[in-house]
C-alpha cells in the first residue's frame, strides 16, 4: 500500500525529511541520502549503502598475490562472461 507524505521546500531548495520516512529508511542525523531518478521519471529517496569512499575501506577481500591491472581486468572480464553465458571464455 502506497502512502503520500509531503514536505515543504524552503529557501535554497532545502526540505525536511519527515520523521516517518527517516525511520523507514533508517536515516539518522548526519547521514547522506540519494535521489534516484528512474527512466520512467519516478524519483526515489535512498540511503546509500556506501555514502563515502571511506565507508568502502575493507569491503573487498585482499588479493592472494600482487597483480597487474591487465591481469585483474582479464579476470573481471572472464567472470562477467561466465555469469552471462554460463561458462568461461578460456
């Protein structure tokens, strides 16, 4: 069931995110939000999973050994190909 919750836009384009929306999204003081405009023109408000570069720290695993960029790119391409077609290009 959809709900409509309104807010007023003030000077400088600022608005208050209503308390019910903040609770629904888990937004707290100082959090960032994203406005996502879909191809259909629908606008969604989301709480970004990784709002800053700092929040990405430690999210990826470490490599088993140092690799050159070309080698990492080849692995990524093979993974994408395997996901799309069900088997590796090699």
